[in-house]
C-alpha cells in the first residue's frame, strides 16, 4: 500500500473526501509533494504559519530547546525559561490588564480554561456566545459553537449557553448580573471573515463592564498580525478581560493560551487548588518556537505589510464568478455562490499542472474559499496564485 492508502486506512478520518495532498516539505509560503511539485499555500495551516514555514529563527530556537530539555513536569510547577520568556514577551505587547498567561496545548483547551475561569471568578454560570462562531471541538467549546448542525449529534452539551446574533444590539440586555462571560471571536473566522461594527463591540464591552461580566475575545485565528495589527481587538479600541490565543502562538508547534489579569487568574489556585491543570500545556519546545516566531513577526514588521497584500489580492481576484470578498487583513473569504462551484475550484487549483494552489472552504461559509497565507507571502507569489485562480475560473464550467 502506498502512503495515501495507508493514510486512508490507518489515520482516523474527519470527512469522506479529504484533500490528501501528500506533503514532503514546506518552506516559506510553499508546500511540496513527493514528486517535488510546488503548491502555493493559501491556508497557512489555518492561520498558524504566519511567519512562513520553516523560518530559520524558529527552527534554530526549536533545536536549541531540544538540546536543553523536553518535557520535565506538569504545567505550573517548575520554572521553565521558554515559558517565562514567552509569557513576558506576550505581556509586554498586550495591554496592562492582560498580564498573566496560562499556556495550553491547543486553542480548544484555551477556550475550556477561559470558560472555567469566567465561571470560577464571577461565581456565575450563564455564558453568551455568537451564532456562526467556531471555538473548537471539545465539549465545552462545542457547547458555545454557534451552529446547531455541528452541535446536535453531540448533545447533551453544557447548559446555560445563550447563542446570539453577532453585530446585533437586540440581546445586550441579556448581559446581566447572572452572566459569567460573553465569548466572541474578535473577527468571525469560519463565518466567512465577518468583522464587528466598532460601536457594537464597544457596546458589548461596556455592558460587560457595567454588569461585572467578563468579555472573552477569541483571537486564535485573528492574532499575530493576521488583521494588520498584532491583535485584532486593537482595531476596535476594546480590551478583553480574557484573551484567547492559539494557532500562530506556537510558531508551528502546538500551543494555546488564555490570558487575563493576575487577580482573575489567581482564582484558579484555590477552592479547589489546581483549578486547571495540564501535563503538556506550555511545552518548552512550543514556547521556544512561539517566542522566536513572535520576535520574527515584530522584527520583520510583518503586520505592517498586511494591508498592501490584502489590497493586491482584492484587486487581482476580480471575476464574474466571484460574488463577493469579505476580508479583514490577509484573511479573506472569496465567495463563489455555491459549495459545488467552490469545491470544483479548490480541487482544480490544487491539481493545476505546473504549480498548485492550496486552499479550502469555511465551516459556516462553504461557498467561500480561504485566503490566509503566511504573512511573508511575496507580491509575485500573490500574483501567481491569483493568476492560477482566475485562469481556472475561466476554464471551469
Ligand atoms: C477561532 C477559533 N477558536 C478556536 C479554535 C480551536 O483551536 P484548536 O483547533 O487548536 O483546538 C479554532 C480552530 O480552528 C478557531 O479557529
């Protein structure tokens, strides 16, 4: 059996039609298959590879940490310099109230931790989340996921969750003295890149503050320069009580985090002690990689280049079959009207002869394809990718 057949047989599957691109190497903004064919990566691991695949500074940091130590003890007991250094760097680039970092293994675990922290520190149970939001696949995260189709088969889920419309004022009175937290994606990702109206998210922020409710912003996709600023919330002049990070946080290694003020975070230390624990969360190699990646992002000023690249994509992705583009930074949902049309394009550009283009569709916007490449993507690569997409749209029936 070849690798592809073994993959289909022995690696647990998540759909009946996986892309099955057989990757042998990833470098910069390209993936390569076993025949050496190059694919322009418009997914970037879904907002993971913001500094590009295999950045030498990140690889170097990983190698150094490998030589020093791997896992030594569960999270929170011993002083591990990669964790300490990274937490400090993050705190230095966040508002003062986001000064305490709880590292997890994944985004979903950060969501779980934040939900527990909100309940524990407010002594309340009600949680408000938005329709068309995605926060992860574990049961707590699934309970707040904003689409019944994806939740229904796994009920019973957590009680006390209210799903509301994003960008709507109708439900703001629901934020009251019984609410532990409101959890929102700063910009809705899988809904097809839906940005909040500034006044609306500020009104949510205000109502949370007035009622002692915590505002949790999920920047697991939005963070690390994707939107053109280091953090998405900086566009809207709001500061969350808890910030959720993941994906690019680990520079290509698995890492998530929920970040809050130390006063709030300390509630996890008593009654019961060890309120949230993890064996591998904040793994030293992941923290070393993430720390190096954030330094690259800052030193190479990658966020600063985002607006021009977004504009270039928008100007080149003009075609009668493209119905609309929702974008917020180097983060775009390009809508072809139907899932069928979209899937045809996704498959065809992957198979494009000389050079493929690698993209996928959005969970709650299946008629749109994703443009979410490493922020390092060069202009000529953007031009190449868009030329392949437009040429393919011309040839598809
Ligand atoms: C906005 C958002 N939140 C949370 C998650 C969950 O992260 P993970 O897959 O690391 O558990 C994702 C993953 O796609 C996400 O996009």
